[in-house]
C-alpha cells in the first residue's frame, strides 16, 4: 500500500515538474517574441496528414503585418512549438510542419520580435550538400583530379575538364535528403538523378564518399546507392524531346550549382545551365531541387529560355517491373514502376507526379518512360521519389505502393487551406 502511495506521489511530482517546465518555456516565448498573428489551417481531406509543410510567401505576411521579422520567430499550435524555418531565396517565405487530423482545422499562432535574430535549434531532418576537391591538380588528359581532399562548398562552377568519374565531386555532384530518402545528381554530361536508399532517419550524406569514392554502392548501416542508372536519365530528370527522342542536358557551355537552403525542415539546390546545345539550338535552363522533412518527394522546378521543342521528364525503366498509371481524377497524376529493381534485386518503387496542364503525352523508350510537355511550357514543376523495401517501415508490396501513391495524389490535389485570422 505504501509503495502504491509513493508511486502516485512520484507520478504527481513528475507531472507537476513537466507542467512547470512547459509554463516556463511558454513565458519565455512570450517575452522573447512579444508580437504575434494567427492563421487557420484547414484539412479538407478525410485523411490524416503528418509533417505537412506549410510555406507562406513573406510578401503575403507583410501585407497583413508589415512589422513581421522572419529572423526572430516561433510557430505555435496551442502550447506546442512547431519546427519552422525562414526560407531565403528568390522569393522569401516562412515554412513550418504541422500534423492534421482528417477534416479538421487548427489555429496557428506565429510569434515574433520586431528586430534582431534568434536561432531555434530544431532537429535536422533535411540536408543539401555539395563537396568538391581542393589542394590537388587536374590530369587534363585523363580528366581525373588527383590528390587533394574534399571540402564542402555552397557554390561551384563545373570545370570544363570535368566528366563522369573525375573524382572531383563527392558522390559526383550535389546531394539532398530527408529523413526518408536521399538523392544525388551527376554534375556532368549525364545529368542523371540517382537514389540513396536509407535504413535510418538520420542525415547521412555528410558521411558518404569521403575515402572510397564509390563505397556507397555497398550496403552500409545507413543504406546504400540503390539505383543502377547506366545510360538512362534516371529518376525525375529533365530533357528536350525532339526528332522522336529525348536529349539530355549534356552539351553545356557552363554549369553552376548552388546550395540555396540547408535547413532543418526544408532544403534546396539550384543548377544553372548556360548555353545548353541541342541540335544547334542554345538554351539557358535553371533546375531547382527541393525536399521537405518527413517526405520521400523531391520537387523539381525548371525554367527555360525560348525554345521550339518540348521539355520532357524521365522515369527510369527496368525489366521485370510493374508500370503503373494513376486512375483517379485531379490536376496531379502519376506514373510509377515497382519491382525487384534496386542494385541488389530488392523491391523498389519509383514515381513521378505531374500536372495535367503541363504534360501532353507519355512515351515508353528502351531505358526510360518520358512525360512530354506541351511545347509552349517554359516553367514547370513536378515531384519525383522512391520507396525502398529496406527503409525504416518500408513499403514491400505492390498494393502498399499503390495505396501510398493514391494517398499522396489525394494530398497533392487537395492542399491545406491557409487563412489569416487576425
């Protein structure tokens, strides 16, 4: 009996201590961020949403509250602090993650200080990285960079001598990841997109490719490079469709790659291609790749100068896989493949979500499926991603993959509704 009473007192004191800590933190937040405004977030789907990304242009916020300072803010749902981020780019915005129940709404309060800068240390759930060698030298005859060591950088202009397997860039180009999956782009004439399958929710790109240039092709505790790209375009890459075939972003006068964002919940990479040559025509192209926490999807946004022939989007094609097309109605549709198509023959699903207003037709070629855009499209975006059976709580069956695709499609076609309430 005495033990039970003691246990009850122990539980009581623990609860009281936790409440005291919460009240103290709430008081600290109000003192540090005295100004505020509120939003209403509505989920009109009969589906729960976990780690839904809400991103609001700074310009819209300033229209409602011109004093708002994105460099000193917190986002609150009741007393709960939500992971948030100030996104700096061509268009500044704020982003935060929210969980939503089916057919429900939430009131979100954004608190801020009018001046200064205050850093919030949220768990790192996305990462974008670019590493190139320094301290060595080029063997121009063999296109190999010898000696030196890798150093992280936020920007690079690709040397003219650089080609595939030059060992100049760690894992051959930029990489970006969430707590679900990782991707990389070959920053050379291949311009293909590859996949890192992850068995952990930790950020792993910092630890890959430092010593053995290609050790990531073997299974490690974190996972591995799981896609055999070969001569294909890979997953979700862009090209131009002309003369009844796709042309890669291959012959380019200059390529510049920049890490635009490397935040806790959102990361982005931009690649500028100057004077991309296709059949004596020259184009300027910008590709932006972004990823959010809790998601397998990577957004690929492109903008191209005046062009005659249509752009196209790739989905790598392998034998012994099931090709899947979406059946439900909506602006966002998908194509996908599923089967034993990773390097080791394990189950891997890959997909591209595209907007029907942009795509004209789907073509099947030897190495890739292509979504061919309408010729008049200059700017567009799509989402690509991969599902691996070895990932944490991985999808292992075709039915599970189809269910995941259909649920994701519903979410894309029914975005959260965000309204200012004061």
